[in-house]
């Protein structure tokens, strides 16, 4: 499969996960459901991004957000969060390419919170106190980075060694 085929497939799978898995997780009240979705997202970005195309993470995020938007009554903050994770990946590639997947959540969530609170002035974010925002940020970003680390470096590396 060529790199652009993987790219499109990664974006479509991420979008379908956001649309259907996200809906199921929220419906059943799964705590930290965005953490699971973002772990899947980062793993798909890692698999599908095109190294020669500097905005591939952002474009994958937009493809995924497009799928989420066709769902019933999409929340603008969810669409922004999905897109910010893709942008965060691209920024992380510029900062620290070797471990981009581990710093992506920190950049993506910081960008998302800034946009929701100060640009879009989304009411949910305006009424949150600084300690609530800090707790939201660090709990989710650390959990996502840990999940990506476990999947990428422990499970997949071990799996690749067993196949060799």
C-alpha cells in the first residue's frame, strides 16, 4: 500500500472511531472517554502520516473531524479537539520528531484549551477555574501519553520482535 493510501485509511478509521466509538463511550458514560479516542488517534496518525507532507497530522485531524461532523448534533468543541490533536502532532514533529507521539497530547490539549477559552469563548471553558483546567489538562495528557507509550513501545515493539 502506498503512503497516500495509508494516509486516507488512517483518517477514515480515526473519523469512524470518533463517530461511532466516541458516541458509544459517551452514551455509556465511560469516564475519560476522550483519552481512549486520543490514544487511538495518535496511533493512527503515527501509522498514516506522510513524512514529506508537513501538515499531514492537521489534515488527518480535519478528515476525522469531518466524519464526526456528520454525526447527530456534533459539538464544536469536539471538532476543535480532534483538529487540535492533529495540529499538535505537526507541531510536535517540529519540536521533537523522535518522540512526537508522546508530546502531541500536551501540545494538542494546550492549543484546544486556549482556543475554547480565549478565542471561541465557549461557556463551559470560561466558567472553569484555573485549578479545574489544570487538572483537566494534566490528567488527560498524562494518561494519553502513557497509553501511547504502552501501545507503541511495549506492545507493538514486542509484537514486531516476535514476528521477526
